[in-house]
C-alpha cells in the first residue's frame, strides 16, 4: 500500500524531501518545510515521524548522522530521482493548465 | 489536586483523551501523572498548556520516538495503553501532532483490525468450549467459571467491536471537521462502570475457582497456579522489557519463561492427580447411604476394594461416584453408584440427558451395536429410567439422578428392590 502511495508524492512528502536536500533533523525539517512553503504547509510531529520512517524503509532517505540522540537524515539518489520526477510531473501539469489564463 | 478516573480508554479513543485533556486545561488543570487508571491533576493558569495525543502500533524504538517528539517541542506526559499523551505550552504555537488526515485515518484503522483479530480468536475459543461442553461442565465450579468467562468474553468482544466501529466513524468525523460534541463526563462514568463489571466478573470467577480448591479439586488448583505463573511471569517480563534496552536479555527470559511453563504444568498436574488418587483409595462407606453396596446383594460380602470421589458446584451441590468390589469364595461382586443432585429438576434433566448422550456417543465410537441397549422403562418408582446393557440403570427422580450398576440383570425383582431402596 505504501509503495503505491509513493508513486506520486503528497504535498507534505514533497516538501519534506525538498528540505532533505541538506542534512536535517526533525525540528529543522519542520521549520524548513514551512519556510519553503511560506507557511502554507505545516507538518506535525506525528506525521513527520511516520513519513520519515516510511521514507527510510523505502530507501528514499538515509540516516546521515546521529547527534545527541538526534537523528539527521539526508535524501538518497533514489529519493532525488523521485523528487525530480515529481517536479517535472507538477511542472507539466501546470503547463497543461496554462491556457486557462491565456484567454 | 483533582483525581479523575482515566482508565479503560481504547486505542481509538486517543482523540477523545486529547479533547478531554484540553477541556480540563481550559478550566485550569494540568495532568501530573496517571497511576493505576487514575489521572492526577494540578491547578495552573487557564489555557497554559495544550495537549496532543498520538496512538502507536508496532513502534520498535519507543525512546527514539519520544526523543523525536520532545525535540520538536511536545513533552511526553504519560501513556494510557497505546495512547501517548504529549503536552506543550500554548504560547509555543506548535502545529498539532497529526497534520495529514489520510495518515491519521490509516493509523486508527490498525486498531480496528487488531480488534477484529482478537474477536476471531475469542470466537474460536468459544466454539471449542461449546463443542467440548457436556453435563460434566456443570458438576464443578471451575467448569462454570470457564463458561462464564467465555460467555462474557463473547459479549464483551461483540460489544467492543460495535462500539469501536462507531467510535472509528466518529473520530474520522472529528479528523475531517475538527468538530465534536460529546459529553466526556458521561463517557468516563460508563468506562468506570464497565471496569467495575470486569472486576466483579473476575471476582466471581476467582471465588468459584477458590471454592473448588477448598472442595479438593486439583484441576482448579493447577489452573490457579498456572494463572498466577502467567501473571507474575508477564509482570517480570514487562519490567525487564521496560528497564533494559538489551533485547537478548528479554528474549532469553521469555524462552526460560515459556519452557518453564511447559515443564511446570504437566509436572503439577501429575503431582496433584497422584495426591488425589491416594486420597480416594479405599474409603470405608457408612451403611445405608444412597448408594449400592456389595452387602445389598450378598449379606456377608467382604469388600476388597472401593473408590469414592466427590464433586460439587453451585448448580450441582452434590455429586459422587462410588465403586466397590468384594470377593468371597471365588464369587466376585462389583457395584457402582453415580449420584448427582441438581438445584432443581431442569438441571437434573440436563444431567440425565447429558449422561445418556455421552453413552450414546461412546457407543457410536466403539461401533459395537448391541453393547449399550437403550430402552425406556417404568419398572422403577421414578420419573424417568433408562436401562443400559441389562446391567446399569439411569434413574431420574425430582432433582436427583442415579446411575446404578449391579450384578446380573438389573430388571430382576431383587435388583429393582435394591434400586428403589437407594432412591427412596
């Protein structure tokens, strides 16, 4: 079930992966996500914990380091490809809808 | 200090716990701790804290999980079963723990699935119990106690499944709309009464078990020892699990526990049954009781061996099985009486029918067609009588059942006379 879901990324998933381009731990990810989305997307602790465990299991991210019991994650090559695919998909979707505003 | 009953919440009610705690917080109370199902609350300024609950299944590293939440700003307060309670100052303005509706709904679906699995297990246990149930179940309190526990288990399981499903729908609505209208006080009261009901039923079951032990039932004693073993062992295991992060230690203890359990049970049963066997050997019975004796057939019979065992329960206050064999000048006589006294006629009828059914079943299993010849007769001065194999008769009179086995044809005038004397 999880595998199917990960073929397209949900909004929080997309932003979490975006923030993990650089090594980050839990709280850092949370603040970065709202910074990147200009406060539009908020990720709660539980949602973040669930998604990080799932990403780690699917080898989309990996445990980069552990500092003072804080786990720091970084995106993997697989995750990077996924993120880029998603970016292209979203861009195409936007481009396909462009004519709505060109009238 | 304010004390509130805070036990008995099922996993799926984590959201209600959250709403309840936030309501208390807005009234100026914060939770200090939960001990034995009682929540202890202290006063503070109104709306100082905000609570958020999570529910966990299959989380391997609980410390890592708690650290993660604490790092973000949610301080761990306590756990109630699978429900984890977190708190933070309202001024921190943290986003709630769950911000993704689908992930949250998936999470609580697990709880529903777990309930269904336990329901299936209970149904299997119930089916096995009812297949094995016959008149012997009600002869001892231990049988009755198991029956009560199984029946209660079924009703409880059905109730919980329906209740949890309704709750699931309701929680989904809360997740979607963030709206609720539920009277928490009533809910907590219902939980408290349910808890009292549980304790009452467990108390009844334990009393029944203990009464059996005082009546000399070894089975009950073995079961009590086994339950105590499981309980204490489970407790020790949980302490080890919470105190040491060393998984190997836990696994080794679990293995010792299981092997110990497997070794102790047969050993205990063997010891107990040998004790019981010695006790029932060669009991000299008083004259003129409600059982057959060899001397009823042959005046100067010398009893070589006899065996007596007794059982009692709430529904059948007295039942015994007495067997006697005598030998004089190469003439061997053996007689046997089984006696059951039900609290009323319908219990006696149930035992009577159950006894006959058991014999019929044995007859079928042996596949000898004429060994047990069952036929009705009104030769004996009683309500119902069935003769088996010409030698044994099962008699029902008011609330009593007699199974009498004598030498020779049971329908001979002498034997009928003996039987009538016994059941008088």
